[in-house]
C-alpha cells in the first residue's frame, strides 16, 4: 500500500474531523465537502482494511508518546469490521442526505454536514481506541454530535427527545467514567492490552464492572434502559434516524464487548453475563411486542431496534465461557446485518414520509403501486430483520442459533425463533396494506429524489448480499493482535 | 491509600450518588443539568484521590490529565445541554421534558 497501516488509522479519524470543521466554516460548500470527504473516508477505510489483512493487527502511538500518557490507536479485525460497517452505511446515508436536505433548506444543510462528519469521525476514533479513557472521550464526542443531529429537525418532540437522549447519555458516560477511575485505582493502567494482563477478581473490578456495564446499557439502550430510544430515533430526520439506529447504538455495545472480553473477564463466572443475556431476552420480547402495537411507521422501526439490540446480548455468557471466535463471529454478524437492514428501513420510512407526508401505517394502502422501489426496499430490509434466507439477518441468526445449540441453551433457541416470528408480524403489518388496492383514487404522491430512493435500495440490497459474505467477515475478524492470543481468559 | 485520600474518594462517590439522585428526582431541566455537573465533580474528585500516592510521595500525573480532559468534555456537554434546555423552554413553554407527550 501507499502508506503504512498506522497512517491509514490516523487518516480515517483525521479526514472526517478536518472535513467537519471545513464544512462548518464554509456552510455554502457543506454539501460538496460532505460528498467528497465521504468518498475519501470510505477509500481510506478500505485501504486500512487491506493493509490489516496484509500486515496483521496494528498499534499506533500517536505523536510517539505511547501509553499511558499518549493515545494509542489499535486496529484489529473487529475494528476493521466496525469501520467497514460504518463506511458502508455512512456512504448510503451521505448520498441519501444529498436529496433529503435540499438547497432551499440552507439552515439544516449547513448544520447536518459538519455534525454528521463529526459523528463519523468519532465513531472511527472509537473503533480504533485502545484504552478505556479514550473510549470515554470518543463516546462523548459521538453522543454530543448524535444529540445535536436528533434536535436538527427543530420540532418540539424532536428537541425534547434530544434533551432526554442527552441527559440519559451523560448519566451513562459519567457512570462509565467512574468505572474507569476504579479500574485505574485497582490495576494502575488504562490501556486495554495492558489491563488484560493486570486485572484480577476483586472489589475494584466488581465496582468498575457494575458502573461501566450499567452506564453502557443506558447509552446502548438495553432493556429496561431503552426508554429514551424510540422518541429520539422516531422524531429525528430520516437520515439521522438511520445512522442513530444502525451505527450509534452499536458503539456502546462495541465497548461492552471489548471490556467483557479483555478487562472484565475474571467476572465471567458471576451472575452478570447471565443477567445481560436475560435482559437481552426481555428486550427482544418487549421491543417486538411494542413494535406490533405502534400506529406510526418510524416508531415501529425504532421499537424493532430495541428488540434487535437484545440479540446482541444473548450470547454474552457463551462469549466469556468458550469458543470465542465462533460466538464473536455470530454477534458481530448480527450487528452488521442489523446495521444495513435497519438503516434501509429508516431510509424507506423517510421516502414514504417525503412522498405522502403520512407515516400512519393504516394509510399505507396501495403504496406498492405509488412507491414500488421504496416498498421493495423495506421488503428486502424486512426479509433480513425477520431473518429469512438468503439475507444477512438469516446468516447471523443461524450462527447465533448454532452457538446456542452448541451450548445447550435451548431457551435461547426458543427466544430467537419467537423473535423472528414477532418480527415477521411487525414487518407484515407494514407491508400488508401496501399490497392492497386503494378503493378511492390514488393519492398524489410527491416524487422521491433519485438519490434517496437509490441509496435506500442499495442498503437493502446490501442487507441481502451480507448473507453471502459471512465467510469474509469471519476471516476479517480472525485478525487479532499477537499479545491478545497469548493472554488468559 | 492514605486516610485523606480515602476520605476524598468516599466524598467523591457520595457526590456522584447525590447528583444521580437529583438527576432522576427533579423535573426542572436546569436542576438536571446542575445534577449532572455534581456527578462529574464527584467523579473528578475520585480521580484526584487516586492520584495521591502517600504524604511524601510525588503524585501520579495521569489521573490529573484525565480530570483536565474530563472537565473539557463536561463543559462542552453542559453547553449543549443548556442550549437544548433553552430550546425546550422556547418551544414548549416549560423547562421540563417529563410532561404529557400529547403534541405531534
């Protein structure tokens, strides 16, 4: 490659941040800056992935300081998958936003692009952070830009939802930070790779585990701390809803994965992993049932996110007990499949709202005739959410089921199948009316801009294609730092 | 850990708890934002206590660096929270978000 791996690692963080500042200073050119930089970010992420595949996991001591005072960036297979997921969904959202924020809406356009680029940059930085304090900082950057984006539409419901989102998020990050303090007090390190060697069962680890896990549950909207999510995700602008549901809620879960695998693993035999798994079950059932009851499309999709996040936690006990590569593969496959499908679902909701101005599911009669491409988009996304073959959701659930069966957790098998049936229920609730013929004359639907229709459709196609890419994803995940392989756990 | 450091640490945790309680208990947004700052201050005090290595020992600079970074983050968050709170007040006429959700 042209550059060393570490240069690409810095670039995928610096590019979006620099572009965000430029877009903020030159609001008239925000769109051009947004489109150009998005292309460059995606290319850098691909280049980083290629150089990781060639040269293995990498660690970059930014500015040559080194841990503990410096900020070390770490890239392994898991980071690469997360960065690629963000790049794919991010590119589609960028193209969608080009049509969604028209030139006449100068205010929203001027603020969307810098905030979205900040959010992208903080996500990339988070996925490359190697120490628990830097994870806090990137999580805060992410939270602040996500809250500002939620409030962007300016309606009272959206601003209130953003306010609640901010308060819950801040309480969550304060808990996480206090947890960081206990880890440092107990083990004298912040670097995850160092902590892996130093941690031991003891009071500091119990305190830290409780604070950090509860804090991240709040930010990651795990049942019963999900209450802020549906209003925030349902009231935001469509591209914002898509990136909140597909990407932002994955970040706290990613930190949770890293923490439990490498720092909190001495607590694997306590009740905590089982509790997380049980909350996952509750999230799937509660979120799906709420989704079935929602009269509005975007709220239905938001509750579906509450449910789908539950699946990520089901196998936490198995992840800590044994056969980590397979379990991690199943969990990460699910994250990626959900990101593509959920972003496509929210973008298709945005298209329907744009065309008809009506998001009551009851008034979707005959939409297949007026908006064939958008209904197809939601149908394909729905296929993956329900986990029918050959979608990405199918492969991910297949892997989850396989691991649950291998561990003899029959109740997880029941929950996964029940969750699929419930998802089929809420997806059909939306699709059903669209097939019916309208008795009255067809509504005068506004034309959906091509960039919006095609980017949403592209994502839904990706949600299906992911079903054929499972092997590549598992290969990529296998890139692990050398030091991690020799450690215990 | 010395007794002084332990005292600071315990007070920090108590402040954190008081802040968390107020954040949940009081509906007024300004109170919630203040509560959040009390939580932050409590956390920073825990860090300061950790930096203490004994009475005649040099202090550990790392927790101090974390506190400075943490303060920057807390100031930004408070700024955004205040801006949003004044928007909530302007749009709904109420400095709170727990009211009835009847509007569209």
